C-alpha cells in the first residue's frame, strides 16, 4: 500500500492484542510477557520437556503448550508460580495509571 511513493503504515500501540481490538488485551499481553519470560528461562536452561514437566509439576501436554507459546491457556497466577519454581521473584506494584498507559504492565529485570 503505497501513497505518494511512500509506504503507508500505522504505528502500533505497544499491545498487539489491543491493536487487534480484543476486549481483554491487557490481560493477554500480561500472559504473553509472563509466559515468554518462563519459556526463555527454560530454553536457556536447555531442559528436555520431561525435565520441564517435573520442575514445573505439569504434564507433557501443558509443557508443549507453554513451549509453543500458547500462554493464554495459563492464568497469570499460574505463570507466577512457574517463575517461582524457576527461582524468580515476582513483584506486583500498584500505582496510579497515567493517561494512555496500559492497565497492566510486566517489567522484567
């Protein structure tokens, strides 16, 4: 789609789920960020799916879902639990929301 010889584009909001118009966009983004963090820790550890299942105390189909990015199948609380089992501290901070800020935000340190 070119206009005047330039490529037309639209800048995203930072939340692809909101850009798609999904009602629960903030929660979906939270789950995606938490799930991705869990997955990256596990990839870095180079664990086999059987080892992941034992470590996180989940069955193989759930390991597969997690490692294949199906984070919406896991609640944020469950993903917090996985992070705890991976020896990660999870901190929840409540603050006033500024105009145009997301309702939920995951910040990884």
